[in-house]
C-alpha cells in the first residue's frame, strides 16, 4: 500500500483527541518551528516541498504565503477554508471530524510563517459535528499552550476562531468567505486587489484549504525533499480522492499524485457497480468537465488531467455507468449552480437560470430543435464574464455532456424519451 500522510492514523480510536494525536507524533513540528526556524525559513521549506493548494486551484502554498508583505503595518490574518460544498467532494469533512489537531497544528505553523496573530476556520454551516470537534480541539490546544499568548515560551501569540457559515456554496470562494466573516452577505469581490494585500478587514490575508494545511506539520517533520519525492515532479505529495457514484467501494482514498484514473476506480474502488460498463467520470468535483473511458489511463495530477481535457480540482471523482442519462446529469448539476448563484453577476444569474429552464424543458419532453445550440451559446456568454469562478463552474456539466453525448440530447428532443432509459421522460 502507498504511504499515507494525512490518513495514517485516521481510523485509530481517539485520534481526534490531543492525547492520542500527541502519542502518534502530533505537535512535534510546532515546537521545532518556533525554536529552529524563522518565518521566512518555514515558507521556504513549504515552497521546496512543492505543496500545492488542495482546494481546487492547485496554487503553490509557499508562494501564496510569500505574497504577504512583511513590512505592512496592518495586522495579518490566516483563513482556513473548511467550507467544503462542492458536489462529489467530502475529504475535508473526514479530516475535520477525525483528526482536527492535524489541521490546527498546520494552521499554527502557517500563521507563524506569515506572522498572523489571528486566524479563522470558516466551516460549512451543515458540518455540525465537525464544528463541535474543532471547538473541542481548539480548547485542548489552548490548554497545552499551543494556542494563545506566548506559545511555548516563544513570544509568538495566536488566536484561532471558528466561524460557521450559513450554508451558501459561494462562501467557499475566498473573497465571499471574507465578506461573510465581516458580517456581510457572501458576495465575491473584484480582484485586484488580492487578499494577500487587501483581504479580511482590508488587511493582508492568506487563505488555505483544510487538506493543504494538514500537510504542513508532516513537511516540517520529515522535510521538503521527503514530500517532494512522492507524486510527480510538478504535483508532489499525496492527494485525497473522494470517490463516489456507481462504484463498488466509494469513499476517500489517500494516494500519491499521479496515480491513474483506472487504478483509482478499479483497484481501489473495486470497479463499476454490478460490473456494468463505465460511461463517464467527473474527475475533480462537479465543476470540472467529464472524461470518457478512453481517458482511463490519465494520471491524476494537476497537469495531466488538464491535458486530458478536464481539471483535477478538488479531486471529487464521480463515476457514471452505462445506465446514466447525461441530460439528467447536466440538469441536476445545473440546478445546484443555479440555486447557489449569489446573483451579483448577470451572466451567472441569468445564464444558469435559462440553462436550467432549457434542460428542464428537454427533460420533460418539451425540447425544441435549437435548444442544444442555445445551451452552448449560453455557456459561451457565462464563461469568463463573471467576478468569481461560480459561473465558470456551471458551464462544464452542460458543455462537456453535449460535447461527448450530444446524441442523447437529440434523442430526448426528437423522441420525447430518454435514450438510456428507453422510456418517456415526462416527470
């Protein structure tokens, strides 16, 4: 079995408590950092490791930290993005619930690296148990003086607060997240200026994902070279893949970057449910274009998946078999994005609305001859014309299903029935 980093102790009873976490080597990286390294040295170690953001964009974490101005007279903030809301993605929730101290230790080290003295964990509102676990873990860390004033006698102070969201997907976008923390409606900000310069409360801010920060203590303890030795040269370390859909063994799998899609589905996921034929795969959460079975040997790293025509994103791998209607897939995902659109940008607000209406029309057996081309036109008027990526995220479900399975759309419209199900589509 490949070496596990984040999931090494995930199934051990009590790993969510500070006692067991420390027994398994937890909170050894933090004293090392405070005693042996300057903030800049910590940033350089993370840079050398090649750690890239695990939330979707894949931006190098250490480089992001280095953007924070050292000479700013303003306070600096660290924001931990735990607003995991992407359909098909459920890795961060498991880390929060079962190993919260791993995240907290990584967050403290990241805060030290950018010299932030206040941090916020922004957690999805529906994650009630995860919030409870984090509150207890933060209290345990403070009791051991891993948080608070003069941490371990180093002179460094840090407070981390938990902020529960209201259930809006848009608040996973970093500027909408900041608006929410500041007490306003979660609407994305125009950039530039970027958060590293003008972020929370107008101050320099770093935002990192749960999985990203959970890697940091291990990089400090074992070294940048050790982390960089796993995965691929440009996509180092491991990745937690959230495997779901029509597979025999769905779940979270921590595997080296660069593993093939075929290995993930057939070796770890046990293959397709009831041994049916694979039809399509969404490789990086619902906002990424689908891949067809001829791409099964693509390596799951940031560059290779892009070359194959999609994105690794949050690594939420959704598997669909031969019984899946791709028109229905597009409709269901568009319904999600239309519901979650904040409404600020006209192309997203109106575009997702009309895509949903047209897809509902096709699904209900009332499709018209020009509907498919109209859907593609709407995609073109949404993508690249919105403040945040939510509009862009709504496009792939429609465009890629049309690109690969247009005959299903045409069949729906012409025959008023589903090509896959072989029956009328009226609801």
